[in-house]
C-alpha cells in the first residue's frame, strides 16, 4: 500500500470507531429524524481520489447548462454593481444548497460587510424565500424559470446547478472567502455515495473554490465521509492533469498542515436564529447536530 492509501485507511478506521461510539449513545428519536446507517462507506477515499484524477474527463462531458450560465452572468453583474468588481472587497460568502434562503439572510445579517450569494437548484424553494423577503427576481427567461433575486442589500438568491456554478466561479477566478453547505441532502443509501458531495465528480471543484468550508448535518456519517475524502486527497502523491484538481489537492494539503487547525467533526448546539428550517426542526426534536470546518 502506498502512503496515501494507508493514511486514508487509518483515518477510516478511526472514524468508524467514533461512529460506533456515537451510535451507542444516540437516544431514541422520531422516525425519519435519524439515519440508521452510521458506518462510513468503504469506498469513500477511493472515489474521492478517482474524481481528482479524472476531473478533466468530468469537465469535458458535463457542459454548463444555459440557465446556470445566465445565472452566473447575472450574479457577476450584481456583485460588480455592489462591490466595484468581482474580486474587490467586501468578502464573498457562498451559501450552496440554500433552499429557501433562510441561511443566506442569516449570513447577510451576521456579516454586513460581506456579500452573500445563496444558490439552489429548486425554483420552488427559492421563490418561497423570495416571497418571505418581499423581493422580486431581476432576471428571467421566456419561461420564467431563471431566478436571480436580491433579498437584502448584501444578499442574492440564485437558481443554478451547484457543480456548474462552482465551475464557473473557479474558471472565472472568483474568490470565495467562505463556502457554507448547511444540511445537504444526505442520500444515505450505500448505492447513493456518488450523490453525496464528497462522492460526486464535482468534489474537486468544491475544494478549489475556497480555502474555508463549513458543512453542517444531522447525519454525522456524512461529515465523517467528507473528512475521509479530504484526507485521502491531501495525501495524494500522483500527478493530476487538471489545474483545478491540483488546486483542490493543494487546498486539502493546507487543511492538514497546521495541527491546531486540522478539520474535525464536532457536535454543536443550535439556537435561534436558526441557520435553516432543517436545523430548527432537528433542534426542536432533540436531534444531535454536527459541523465540519476546514480552513487554511
């Protein structure tokens, strides 16, 4: 076994023991609030390495959808009008999978000197948040399926496919100060690993996008797997073809260089104002909530 594989295996074993300890202490909760499967998928590290090595193939076969192109163009225009240039101050915080935008609005209030862009693929969820904020969209196509809506002076909701939006940010050198992913769809079945972000071919794009990532979930295993994928990529010794993949590799290596700042999964206590509807629901049901933070 090479050093990359051995390190990933050791981390997988440690995470597995932690998951079993957590399972033993988990209290009885309402059906649907707790996912029974608590052992990380055995292929997590291998799949993450595969996607880094083959990112150039994924990019070649996954063109950016037209609606995501329009959304990104409109986002750049909004950012330019708000901060005098895409890479100028204030700092940009990306809220991926923002749903109705509740988390986006909270981030906007917590970081008044930053600009917040919330992105989700669901037009229904975004329009719900748009109605709550009392705003109108500013960019639509002929079928009224696009949405780019300012919901606060420093916050924007955008309908786009996340991998396509991430790709355009990376390719256009958009600097994202912090990347937030709150309660992504867990896709808990073993056969659904490729739908979880750390098992998706776009994972290197997520890593190349920002040097600070914050992930929250009620399913600790999702975060454990994410951490396993980070560790595997950070230990990669092979040369990768894609410049974006090389950036992702360099970012993950930086995550683990400072022993005091290494990524870790921890339990946290939620409180009002809640990040999202999911966080509020799980908190009120007494469900354990977890957070993974990785930063250089």
